[in-house]
């Protein structure tokens, strides 16, 4: 089923109306727009003309003919419009494949394999800790953020045991100081489960999924009131934990080997200023990891608008040189390609308007990082001390969650992580030359990799949101795209595995061309 956006759904009745009236004018059949004669024959058949007298037949045929004429008039302008659209020189058509590499890897994470019940059970356990404010107790097993850390670590250990010990569970303790810790150093902890990669080189690259297990009431410094935080962000934690279960189970079955390392994180300190995520960036650097991609899941448990399920939103920040491209944008495009357009709604901005999240410290460091968030947030349920005011109930309770939607988000994260961790390394030093020439020249570098089939050069019109041309080439080096303008297109290159998994694309950097006047000085 194709998911609809809440805002486009409102337009649907109107569209359906026009389709209905068109069908009526031509008879009961839904006529194919390109074959009116066959359609007329079908309508004639349906109206039982064989048994009619000739006068009735003529009237009926006239009605059908009239219907077709009306349809023709309705269709003509759009047909004429299509004919008028001509492409400018070297303008790529929609989705063109110029060279053929291995077909994209098949999906392996089925929706039925997602254990939504366990996800909801974990959310309930976290809510039962009362508050998970980062500055609440780390030592009380019943109330406070330490209670939540215990539940998450226990669940990761359970999953690790079930996968034959493939997952390594780490509780990372550190300190941080921020405005929302009253300028004092406070203790914090993150919980990680690590599934090490199998490839000698690629295991130092890590793909991570993260949710934050801290929560907050209306006053971000008040440890005494409840802060259930079911959606914000026990939901994201449950996605991270379920991804650990799904992917370690696949690894244990021997069906899937991840070349890169996958890290499943539950971090604290988000509400006090993204403290846990900022620490995680440093922790990964210290451990010698390269970040291949970071998937932040924050507020992913509800889908309240009618017509659910809708697509989950996927936010990615802009690039610095060419506005439309950045490592984070390429990660978003890769995820959409893996999970499908009916699952992912890309949003080309770093986060919701005027807001932020744990992917931000990663993307600010130039690393590929994106944020998953539900399609339509309810602000009465976010950052609110539980209460009822003027008949309105405030508070982030588990009863408002939509487990079916939550399960979809877990599937989409897991499948994206799986394919990215099975792909070869993304190419580096992708350079575009060919200014003031009719051709584009692309060059890039890549480490030796016996599992790699080759590369895809991607390009598109500057106004397109997605790559439209895919050209497979077997080796790195310099490739000339004859007659493809460097002015009118954006370019990128990605690596393709023999297994069909694609790396995220690396957007091209422009060659540095100094102005002649500068050269003379
Ligand atoms: Zn949050």
C-alpha cells in the first residue's frame, strides 16, 4: 500500500471525484487513456448491446461515442503538453541506467520479523522509571535515569545471549557540563551494543542507529515530577534495540555477514543539550572508528493522522559548497533508495524547523547523519509534565503510540543498516573537472576491495532532488562523460558490491579554479 501524507490526503476526495466522473461519462469501465477504441468495445460489451434492438444500440453507441469525445477533450491538453516538453541538450531523463552493474541487493528484514510487542514492552519499562531526566538519579534502581539504563543494558544482554554472544554490550560513563546542568559537571552514561564487522578493513567503519533514553518534563531542571517520554524518545531507543535483535539474529543465522561494524546506541543527555551524542562522536574517534552513517531515531512512535500508516520523515542537512548535497543528504538518499519511496519521506533540512537532535553533533563534524521522526507530531504529548488543563491531557504516554508505525520504522532502520554495512567503502576524493569544456570529467579513489564489482557515477539536473542517471564503471580513476555539462548537473560516485549493496554516494568536489586576476598578482 502506498502511504499518503496527511496534507495530500485532504486533496484525495477531489481527485477521486474527477476520476469517477470521467469513468461515468465513458461507461462503467475504467478506460485506459491510451486505447480508446478497445475501451469503447469493452463498454459496449458491458452494456449488453448484443441483446438490444438496433435503435437502442445506436443511442447507446452515440452515448459511448459522446463519452469518448468528452474524454478525448479532457485528455488532449495533457497529451499536447507532454509533446511540447523537450529536453535541453544533455538533460538527463528520469532514472536512466547507462551501464549495468549487479542488481540491487534484495531486502531481508521482513515486517513480520519485527517484534513490536517487545518494543512496546521496553517502552513501558522505561516509562515505569518515572522520570529519565539526565540529572535525576543514576543509582536508584526504581526511579530515575539509572533505572532506564539498567532496563536497556539488560535487554541488550538478552539479545546478545540469543545471538550466540555476537553483540558486545558497553556502558560508557562520562561527565559533561552545560547550561542545563547548571554549569556543573554531571555524570552521564550511554549504552551501546556493538556487532563487529567481518571485513578486516571495513570493520573500522561503523554504521550506527541511536535513540536517547533521557526524557524531560515541562521544566528541564525538575527531577521531582514524572517525565514518561514514551515517544520522546523511548520509541527511538526501542527502534535501536530492535535493530540489534533483528540484525544480530540475521548474523547468527549465517545468512548475512556485515562487513562494517554496526553500533546500536541508547544515549543520555539529549534534552540537556545533545550531551550524550556529542560524547559519542568523540568516543568513536578515540576508538579509531570512521563513521559510515548515523541514524538518529527521535520521536518515531506515533502516527496520529487518519489514513495511517504514513511515511516516516527523514531529515538531512545541506552541504556547504553545493547547497543540495552533503554526506548527510547522500545518506538520506541511500536510505530512501533501500527502503523505498513509500516508506521514507525525505525532508531537506537538518531537523524540524528551529529544532535539533542527536544527529546534529555528527553532521556538524561533517559526518553522514540523519534524523527519523514521525509524520505529524503532537506537541501536547512532548516535553510536558503530565497534567490535565481545560480538559486537555498533557504528557508523553505510551497509550498514544502506534505500534504498527513503530514497527515499520524499526524495519526501515534495520534494512538500511544491513545493506550499508554489507556495501564496499564509499569512494574518496571525488573530483569534478571540465569547466569551460563540453564534457564532465570525474575522478575518484578507492582502496583495493575484492568484494567490489565497480562504481556507479550518478548525476542529475541541479533542480532534481534525487540522482537520475546511473552509469556503472568497473574501476576507479578518471572517467569522461561526453557532452554532459558541468554547469547544469550535480555529480557523485558510489561503490557497488558484488553482492549488490551500494555504498552511500560521495558528492563531487569542484576543482579549484583561481580567477586570472589573482594569478597575475
Ligand atoms: Zn527527543
